[in-house]
C-alpha cells in the first residue's frame, strides 16, 4: 500500500500550513548559540564560521517562510502559532506576523548577518561574543513576532541583556560610561508603549 499523489500533496499542504515557522526562527539562533561552547577551542575561525552560517541559515529560512507562506494581500496576522505555555497562569506562546513586523524581522535578519560579518576581528572572548549576538538575534525575532504581553516582555529582556553585555564588554569607553542611564530608560520603554 503506497502513497498516491493526492495523499502526498495533502500531507505536504498539512505540514506546510501548520509548520511552526516562527517558533523555529525564534529558537534556532539561541539553541545554535548555546552549542558554540561545545565547539573545539582551536582558534576563533570555527566559531566565526559557525555563527555566520547560523545567521545565513536563519536569514534564508525566514526569507523562504515569508516568500512562500505569507500573503501580502492579507492585512491580518499570519503564520499564527498559539500554544499553551504555563497552564496555571494561562500564559500562551503566541506568535504571528503582519506586514509591519514582516519588514522588521527581515531587516533584523539582514542587519544581524551583516553585524556578524563586521565582527570578524573580535578575538577576545569570541565564544561569548558570538553567543550573545545569536541570543540578541533570537530575542529580536521573538520581540517582533510576539502576540502575548508576557512573551513580549520576555523577548524584550532576552534582547536587551545581550545588548547590554555586548556594549559593556566590547564597546568603547564612552559607551560604557553611559550604559547605566541608557538601560534605565530602555527598561521603561515597554511600559509606555
């Protein structure tokens, strides 16, 4: 008993219609970033190429998902995902994108990939640096695609903490002096939006 052409196309439609594209786009960078610490310690080249390949893979995945599974004519939220997250408190893992967040996510993917390429000369604590870059990337994608307030705040913090550490550890001295006041302001931004 084999599969007919119609069964295969129905299976393909079902998988592609309900595939968790946004969850993969949010989780892939931070999961792949946590594997950086298991890479061999033979110089920075392996870590650099690994991070750049993850950024490119993520950017290609988001481009594919948005080109083939996002209808530009539809103004409503698309690629929706809604999973029960914390049962007791009735929190959900709700992701979805519309036309505005589509541009923000694509721009984030493009700029983060360019920033990773521009960070090629970083040699001091390169594993931590590239992990923080991928964690920031994951937080930004989650921030632009979240549809739940708690998830938005978690993604905001997931994006903000790596930015703070990147600026404080690899930033110039003038930036490091002003970081506490900048992050006091940035902590208040979600409450006013």
